[in-house]
C-alpha cells in the first residue's frame, strides 16, 4: 500500500481496520467505558433492591444474574480494557517508540475482548444471563440450567485470549522498542507497572483458559472433572480460578499504581521518591501475587497448615504495598502540590486504598477470616481496593492524559464536582458494608430480612450508590461540555515524561525522530538541564508504518460464530466459525505485508504545522 | 493528648459491639470460638488503626503543609530517595504483621483441633456431641450419629458442651455460618469438613448459608438452639423414639390431617421414624420458630407456603399444593396436625 | 527496507531469524507465549494429577497403558525434534534446500505421531474408557488431547510455511517464521516428555 492510499479511508472502516496503537487504545477506552456503564447500571439495580429489607424489585434469580454480570463485567470487560486503553496509548509514547511490537496482534487483542464481551451480553436476550457469580463455582455453575453459563465460558474464553495477546504485546514492546537511553531503570513507573502486570497476565490467564475449557467440556460435552459421582473434584475449579483470580487483582491494581506514580510527581513538581524501591516493590507484589491464591479458600477445608502458610504469605504483601504508600507520601513531602482533578483522584486514592489494604490484612488472618469470608465485609474490602485503587487510578489517568489523547482538557470545575461526589458516594456506599458483614449479612444475597439489624446501613449504602451515579453523570457532562478547551494541550501539566513532548494530536508515527533519553523523567531533565527540547537519536528520514487490516475483526468474528455453534450444538456453525478464523490466520501467514512508508516531506510539513 | 490516642480504638470497638442483633452478629460473640475470632479481629483492628493513624497523620500534614500557594512558582528540590527511611518503613510493618501472624497461626490450629481427649492434666474426655450437617438446596439436615437422631432446620445443642460438626453437601457448595457462635466452614460436595463450637448460655442463634447456592441462597437460614443438657437429652430421646401422638394424634381433625400427611407429604418428609428423607425431618415441626427457614411460624404463613412454595422460596424442590391437590378442609386438618408435632412439651 | 527479497547467501547475517526488529520481536514474543503455554499445560497436569484416582467403575491407568506403544510415540516425537534441529542448522548455514527437507521430515514424523495417538485413543475407547466415563478419563483425554491438538496445529503451521516458501529461498522475513515454528515444535516435544513421565510411567508404575 502506498502512503497516499493509506491516508484515504472512510471513518468506520478506518477504525475497524486500524492497527495504530493510539486508535486501538481509544477503542479499548470506548469499549471499556461501554461495559463500565452496563456494569454500573447492574450495580445500581442491585443497590435499589437492597435499599429496604425484603424488596422484590427484581426476582432472586434475576438478582443472581445481575451480581454475576456485574462482577464479570467490571473485572474483565471494564477495568482491564480501560487500563489497556491507557497502556496502549501511553506506553509507546513513554518509551519513545513509534508503535507497539505487534500492531496486528494488538488490534486482534482488542477485537477479541470486545466481541467476547458482546457475546457474554447476548445471554441477556436468550433466556438468562449466567447466575453463578463471577467466580462460577462448580457444581452450581456446571449444573446451572439454560445457556447463561455457556455464554460466560465462551465469552470469557474469547476475551481472555485477547487479554493474553495484549499482555505479550506489551512485554515485547517494553523490552525491545525502547528509545536509545531509555534503560529499564529509566522507564516511567506506569510503563514498569504495566510490564509487571503483563507478566502476571501471561502467567495467570492460561490457568483461567484451562478452567474455562474444563467447565465448557463439562457443560457441553459431559466431561466429569467436577462430577463427584464420577470421581470428580470440585476444589480443582477453585484452585484454577484463584491461581488466575488472585494475580488478576494485581493485574488491575499495578497499572493503577503506575498511574499514581506519574500523576503525583507531576503535580507535586517533584521527582518520584525512591524510584528503585518503587520498582522493586512492584516486582515483589507481582511475585507474591502468585503465592497467595488459596487465601480465597480458607473455609473450604484445606487444613490448618495450608491456611497458616497462605495467611502469612498474604500478610507479606502488605510490606511492599506499604513501601509504595510511604514513597508516594514522601514524593508529596517538600513538593508544591497542585490540586487538579487528576491529582485529587491520586490524593483521594491514598487514604481510600490504605483502608482497603488494612482490611486485606484483616482478611488474611485465617482464623478471623472464618467470620469475614463471603460476607459483606469482603464486598467492602474489594470495592475499597478496586474502586479506591483501580477506578480512582482510571479517573486520574483520564483527567491527566485526556488532553494528549483527545485534544482538549476536561473541565476542572466539573471535574472537582465529580471527584467530591464520587469520593463521598464511594465511602458512603462501602464503609458501612464492613459492619453489615460482621453483623451477619452474607454476600450475594438477593435481599435481606427485616429485624436483623441490617436495615439502616443498607439504606445508607444505597444512597451512596446514588451519589456515585450522579457523579458519573457529571463526568459524562464534563466530557461533552469541555470540548472547547483546546488550548494548551501539548504539555498542559508541565509534564516530566516523553508523552508530553509529542504534538497534540499525536501524529501516527508518534516521534518524527526517535528521542534520545538522558535521564529518568527525560522531558523534565531537558527542561531544567537542557534547552527544553528532547534530543533526537536519529536523523529525519522515512518512517515505516504497518498497513491497516480487517483480519483481526475477521478472526474474532469467526470465533464468535464458532461460540454460538458450541452453545447451541450446531456443528456447521462451529466448523464455519473455525474456517473463518483459521482462514484469516492462514491469509495473514502466507501474505507478506510490508506496510508503507511516510515520506520525509510529510513529516517536515507535520512538524511545521505542529508548531 | 495521650489519652485521646488510647481512647480512639476503644471507642471504635464500643461502636462496633453496639452493632447488629445479639443472636446474629459476629461482633457480639456468644461462645468461645466466636470470642476467639472476635479478639483476633480486635487485635488486627488495633494494629490496623495504628497504621491508619500514622499514614493519615503524614498524609494530612503533607497536603496541608506543601500545598501550592497563590503565586508560588518555586521548583521543589528533586529528591531521589532515602535508604534509611526505606528500611524503617519496611521493618516496622514486618514487626506489626508478626504481632498478628503468630496468634493467628495458633488460633488456626486451635480451631482445627477436633480432639476431645481433654489435655494432659485431667485426662478426661471433654463432653461432646457429634453433629453431621448436610446442606441441601435450600435447607439444612442435622444428623446426630451417636444419638440416632435426624432433625431438619433447627440444630439443638446442649449448653457447655463441645459440638463437633462434620459438614457435607448433597448438591452444590454451601457454607455453614452461625456468626454469634463460630465462623463458617464450607459444605463441599464430595468432601467432609470439620469444625467445632460451644454455647455456654441457652439461646437461639441465627445461622446462614454464605456460599451462593442458587436463587434462594438468601433464604437458606437455620437456627442453632442451645438448651440445657437435661432438655437436650429429652429432646434427643424423643427425637430418636418419638412419642405416640406424632403418628396417632388426638382429635379427629388432627387424625384427618395425619391422613393428608400420609397421602401428600410422607414420601419426602419424615415424622418420627416414618417417612422419606428428601425434605427436612418434621418430627418437631410444631416447635419451629419459622417456616421454610424464614417465615414467621403461624398457620397463615404455613398455608401460604404449602400453596405456593416457588413463590416463597424460588428454586426449591418442594412441590406446591393447590386446591385440587389439597382442598381447604384437608388443608386445615393438615395444618392442625403439623402444629401438633411437638416433642418437648408434655 | 527490502527485507522481503531473497538475500544472497554470502550477505545473510549469521542469525537471520534475529536480524530485523520484527524478527527479534517475534522471537521474544514467542518465548513469552511459550511461558504462557507452560502454565496452560501446568494447569492440565495439575488437574490430571488431582483426578487420576477418580476411575469409579471405568478402567484405570494400569488397565490401559502399554509402554511399547507410548515408547514408540516418544521416540517418534524426539526424533522429530532432532530433525527440526537439523533444519535450523541448515538455515544458519544458508542451505535452504536442507532446511526444507528436514522440516518436511519433521512434518512427516508429526503426522506419524498423530496417527499413533488416534490409534491409542481408539483402543482406549474400545476398552471402555469414554470421554465421560470417569473424572480420570475426562482429565486424561483433555491433557493428552490438548497436546495432540498442539501437534496437529504445529504440523499444519509448518506445512503452510513449507508450501508458501517452497521456492523463495531464505529471507529475513521467513527465517523468523521457521525459527519460531521450530521453537514451538521443541516445546510440544518437551511437554510430551512430561506426559510420558507423569501420565504413562506413573500410571503403570505408581
């Protein structure tokens, strides 16, 4: 394809076939936001049901479907894709790369995630969503009637494949594509933590793949792994699920930690305190994340020895996490702290997440866990770490990187309304749930009975959820009402890292010349030690770019067709779907695609316009 | 100032223990196991409040002291880090965690200790009763293997006696939780789990299933009823060898009711030693506090339950009985009979 | 950037598979992929070890497994790894014909292995071990079958490469492709060694 041909495309086709990491990043954000909204609506419906005792706004069966879809959506289809969106857009810019290592696979990863998510949601219209919780414990899940759980298994399998591909792509990108001078120990913390998170994806997701495969074979083909009467064992599912599931929470929180490690130094105008300690803490958290999965299973009868070992191992994670908290505090110490919305979310994160962290240590106390386990205490805990950590991180990232990604700054006034309403709503919703759990309210209950002392706090919790919903509406308004703020978008926050050196909107090749990195926080270094401009590591020349392709969409669509075949036992659909998928892979394999080149004069023209 | 620091965690605990219903809340323990767990919760809470206070103090100081003031444009000193500080905030958390980890490991082993040999000093066996708890969708079966008793929904236990519990499940995974007496253990199909508890005082304690097990998971409640050992003996004896009035009730209405029962109910439910075991044992049904695990015990609720079981407990196995199956007259007789199923009162 | 045209033998770099950034990315990415595959098979091994006692009324490992058949399969797969090594040696020497020939040999051995595996499953099925007979049966077929699916995928992949590049000569584009295919082949060979040990030797001996 020639350069001219690569430039002329219609908009829809362009987005369907793009392999540009920035566009894929925005696709991830859009897809993630879509599912985030769905998951949020499910959450509010559940909170309305739990507003008063013995309510029947929705039936118990529907409630179980809501809680399953809410958990599954928020973890797999909202939090992770939203993080992937920022990772996709920002990491290549932060390391001075023109692209990711595998642009094709990157696009494929997105379409697999998106189609997998849509497949899961088709279940709403075909007679019932999955209803066994996002953990889908067997035999409740393997015996669940209808097709809901089949959609769960196949939807997650397809989207999980996308995540795995995305993880490998980030790993190779970060190792192989760094600009000259960008040594590992000069990488921004967001890149570092995304690297460790990708490592966790690589080693955790295959366990889920196998778990889902077994559950699928059990449900659709009569396999007997989990059928006790046939010598099966149901604990295997729980081990496989949590060997994936526990690292999964670190896959979510580590990139969020990375975001805070970018936002806090920028708005404290101070270098990150203890950079190397932060890197090693991230690595240790990632490593320990694999050692503690069974703390989700203290009550399942593993015996006191296993319980004691996993309890102590879990507590150990508090140490590197504490190191991180104190390093952030010391980064703020002596700085000049600006209370922008992005930084408010970072500052709101510290106390919120510490509260979630300490209840994590309490939960790790195995003997006391017998009281906490599967109650609202757990619900409170993981919402504190996931909302107080991950979601706050996503909002900080959104306000921080929005100008670079979309070319306008989000309104600070609306942003602050959003922050305060969300913060108050969040604590109101979840703080009381600690007590509800200890007062005898199990989690995943479709309602509760009057006269058990649970009424008042459930009511407070629901009001908090309403506040959070209002906050979201304000965020939506901010997104649409701020489009006029198009000035000062190249480096609005006095940034420290390479993404702020490229023009806004970012040209498709990112860097006209590959930058030369001379220190951690290279932009800040050049601003204060150099002439304020990044040195180039190469002369201006033609830039090679990959071609757009429709194959990623085709491969993903084929898998969805095959999935319907599996769910409804239609052999031609299975075969047809696989023919589409493997056919597209075959085309990709035999058709050498060498991309196109952007001529020097175009780059020069861009450079002049960029000023 | 010093006193305030000391008061803070105490007032927090006071706040905690004011929460919830006495026979349900884990914050108001009524037996040694729940007490052990409660004191572990308290210990962890003290340590964690200490951590929170330290972090919050630094945090508030930092954001107040180092906030940007109008017109301030200075560039802060770019500090790289501080090894001494890193060592301090690595070591102190480790010590704090050890303070929690050691008692936790000890308690974990104590709670898993099912032996009743009473230790070295007296050498006597601890008084104990064994109960095999089988969870079903969505009800509980309590079998006392040494006493030849099977009961449904209400687990009678003697006070001041160690209750050794074996947990099983007949279908999906459930979890057995009596917050005021002991933390939970799971009922796992194919696996037998063990736990123990004790109730020093008489009382009725609420139990709940805490593992998602289907639509009526939230209604899968049961009761643990602690009675004095003499009453418990009477109960166990009568459960094992039921009094004659259960099978041959007094009064014509109840006799008719027994007839309806034999026609419609007995294939699933047992009274005394007659009847099936697909549903809960009903030998002492007249002494229940609730129907179907949660409805107040009265005849209107009982009739409503029998007429439409799926409405009141969706997904459960019991069929509903409409007017054709049991007409109004038969229903009254059945209710009278069921209400007469009492074994403790004379 | 004319890396898709055949390069003269004498100008070919010593490691053609890692000479371009694309090649290095593929090489590294593939190693990561194999890391993930290791966890995948680890999970299947774990499942099998947890369930291999669950034979219920069906036949168990000791009733079914015959070392002679499995030994032949092992030898075939080990030999195929060797032929793929020869292929890579020829690639590094710039002998494209030799590369193709040894890769074809690898494919042939892979197909032979699959043939034996199908025969093996057929035998077990007729000895009463259906997929749904017992937890042992399900987990056995899943583990060994997943490995078999990997072999089948490897065979097809290498065949596609061989046909696509039958007359292009060695290029900087196809060198990484052949190299990663060989890496993959070694990997499924190593997995088989574990299957041989954990499933068959342990099944017969332990």
